[in-house]
């Protein structure tokens, strides 16, 4: 068993991917956990990845298009995106999410991944 890892919010580095900002809250052999801050009006083009993704909306509102179906998400909502499912995002108000990816992301997000 691995030792627990504690991350203090004020000590976690913030990364930028175009207009998007994120922090890596945890990364292990089984999962990656990212905290996102998405500006109002941001649009993430359709993309897909091998990981399952659970997105929890901490605050804000956005629409997520998954395999052709639109899901409106607001503060407190969560959604599970199946592995390899094409998905896109339209952000209405500044939105903050916590996303869990399993298996872990081999590479962290870049602006190019999201058309930024």
C-alpha cells in the first residue's frame, strides 16, 4: 500500500492550457484528479480519450455534449463520461470542476488538446 499524499490548495501549482487553468490534485498509478477553472464562454472542441472521466461541477454552469447528446450541468452536478466517448464543452459562466480520470492521464492537458 502506498503512503497517503496530502496536497495543500495554496501549494499546488496552477497550469494554463490556453484560457483554461488547472491544478493536478493527485496522480497515481490508478487515477488522475484535476481541478479546472473554465472562463465564461470557453468552448472545448470535441475530443476523446481512453480514460473514463467523472466531472463534478463545484460552481458554475456548462453544457457537455457526449456522443451527440447535450447535458446541462450546474453547481453540484456530476457526470460520468465513458472511455473513448466523444465529448465537447460549452461554458456559460465561469465554472470550476474537479475531474477524476481512470486510468490516469499519461500526459497533462495542453492548449493544443483543447483547440486553445
